[in-house]
C-alpha cells in the first residue's frame, strides 16, 4: 500500500526494495507490461534490473524469449474461414458494461459477424453503455448475471439456454478489485468477494456453459478467461507487493468465508492480494480446462494480458491520487498503457482471429501490438496446483 503513495513522488526513475527480495530500477525504458523474459534482451536486463527472486524461480529468466510473434490481421478483417461461416457467431462476455468487456463487445459487433450477449449485473448500465459506444440493437443482447451469486450464475445459464442461441465463444472478463478495503466483503454464498466473483463465479459459469460450447457447430469455439501480468511473479509488475501466492490453498479449502480466513493461502486479508490471487486462479483454470477438455471437445481455451488499461472502472475503489497518477505513470514511465479501444481489439482477436486459435495459451502483445504466446509464472503454470484448485473450487460451487 505504501507504494501507492510513492506515485506522488515518481520521477523518471522508479526503485523498489522490499524485504531484500528484489530490487528494480526503470530508467528510460520501454517496458510494455509483458514478461521481461520475453521482452528485453539479456544484456539490457542485466543493466536495468537485478531480479533475484525471478532468477531463483526461473532459470530461463536471463535467456531471451521462447515467445513467438504472430502477425495478426485487424479483428474487423474477415478471414476466409469466417467468410465461409453461414451465421453470426454468438459471444457471451461477462462484465461488458464497461472497460475491456465493453470495448471488446463493440469491436466484435462492428465486424457484423458477431452477436454479443452482454452478461452484466447492472442491466440498465449495460444498455446505456452499448448505446453510448454506438452498438446497433441487432448486434447485442443484455442479460442479467451477477457473478457474486452462484444462484444468479445458474439462472443466467437457464435464461441463456431459453434464448436458443448457440454458444460459440465465452469470455470470462468481469472482475472486482478492492485494494483499499480494510475488511473483506463476501458474495451471496459467503466467499471473499474478489476470489468469489473473479474466480468462483466464472468457474461455475464456465463449467456449466462448457456443454453449450460443445454443442456449437461454429468453426472455432473458444473459452477465454482474462488474466493479468500482476498475477505473474515472473514480471516486475507481478513483484509489486502484495504478491500473488495461493500457498497450499488452505484458506480456499476452508471456505474462504472469513471464519478461518478470507484469503486463499490462509493469511491475513489483503484486498489487492486477493485480486492478484484471483487472476492466478483464472490462469490456472484456463490451463486445467485445456488439459481436461481441449482434445475431447475441440474448444480452444485461452487467457491473456491485454496491456495496462489504466483508465477503466477497475480502479474505482482506489485512492484518488492513484487514479490521477496511474494513467500517466503507465503512459510515460512504464509505457505499458493501452487504451480501452486497443485492449478491446486485442481481446476481440483472441475471440475470433484464426491465428490465435491455439489452445492453452496466455496471450500478450508487444510494442507493435503483435500478439505472442507469453510465459506464465511458476505458480500460474503449476499443473498440480491447477488440479487442486479445480477440485477445491468444484466443492465450493457445488459441482462435487
Ligand atoms: P471494469 O471495472 O471497467 O470492468 C469490470 C466489469 O466487471 C464491469 O462491467 C463490472 O460491472 C463487472 N462486474 C464486476 N462485478 C461483477 C459481478 N458480480 N457480476 C457481473 N459483473 C461484474 O474493469 P476492466 O475493464 O479493467 O476489467 C476487465 C478485465 O480485465 C478484468 O478481468 C481485469 O482483471 C482485467 N484486466 C484489467 C487490466 C487493467 O489494466 N484495467 C489489466 C489486466 C487485466 P459494473 O459495470 O456493473 O461495475
Ligand atoms: Mg503496476 C513493467 C512494469 C509494470 C506493469 C506492466 C504494470 C502493470 N505495473 C508495472 C510496474 C509497477 N507498478 C511499479 C514499478 C510500481 C511501483 C511504483 C507499480 C505499482 C502498481 C500499483 C500500486 N501497479 C499497479 C498498482 C495497482 O493497484 C494495480 C494492481 O496491481 O491492480 C491489481 C497495478 C497495475 N500495474 C500494472 C497493471 C496492469 C495493473 C492493473 C492491475 C491488473 O489488472 O492486473
């Protein structure tokens, strides 16, 4: 939290030291918010930063890039594969009433090839948002979904099925971030709200809608769960305290209801950490879905870091000074900033671009807005942890 105050003092050099774990210095750099190991040459890295923990965790850190750059045509250019499609695709996007979700809905609707189901907790806000970005009535449907209630998730699935629309792509995008909360708040079923909404709500939704995706005859069926750099401790952003850490999942296993703990690792409540933990859960869930279902169903499972969209509603509960300084900090110092529009185009590529059809991938974009397969941190790619998370989450949402 002390770091937030540091924004008021930010010069062109940023230094962080925390418990001797790492130190980093940024000066005249062009950091775009992607994993250093993918992005900077080894010689630059060594002059820019000493990243002891990273080196300990990943011997690959000092070697440059296994990332693959893929040339991606703009989302609104129809590929031959898309042209063959007889009907519009249907994409369900959670949290499409603002920020990334809304920008993605708009980008998809504009192609004329997608009908977007905006799955939102605030029906009126979503309707207004769709109108405000100029989406045409025939390109979207707003449906109620409150991810902080498992009952609402089930009702949404029932209502969606009643529309008799096929499901071709599901985008799990909605999230809450409570960095300044002193005490945890809880979902309808009593789970800490960040993990309850961002992970458990989406976990149930994705499990229930997998059957619907399976039934789709669309050429490329996809399920996308939005991740983030801040959950990945193989990056500088992921090393800004408090760091994501699920531990042995003891807090989650004991119900995440504040009686034993409201944190997945069983520790003291920290709203910023709870959000980052939830993003690790999102990225682990995507990989577990891939391992369990990709071959059997042909569904592509993917996650992404769209860039730092520093102006969205995600930061609505942050202190005013943070909201003032975060966008210029990201634009001019970190150079990780992307506009909502650009981020929406990126997520729309993961939805529909044939060149991003590979399953099990965590996508990121470089300075030229070219997509590449990024590497997840040790924890966010831990298959054992993903399996355990899956099993514990199944129990909590009533699937096991
Ligand atoms: P926004 O706050 O603009 O969007 C979040 C959306 O989630 C809103 O539409 C919000 O609805 C919705 N939402 C929140 N709680 C619920 C709920 N209980 N049920 C249904 N919907 C809910 O933030 P962003 O656009 O920035 O965030 C979108 C995604 O992008 C998140 O997954 C976030 O983790 C990720 N991300 C964002 C980054 C950034 O820099 N902003 C960076 C990396 C990842 P409402 O409008 O009603 O509040
Ligand atoms: Mg970060 C490469 C550097 C980088 C990137 C790409 C981000 C992205 N951040 C970076 C660096 C730093 N941040 C540094 C050096 C600092 C210390 C001054 C810093 C601080 C910081 C704070 C206090 N950053 C933040 C916060 C938040 O509250 C945001 C957060 O963690 O939300 C969970 C955030 C973010 N930084 C990012 C991104 C993308 C965020 C938004 C969070 C997300 O959705 O994951």
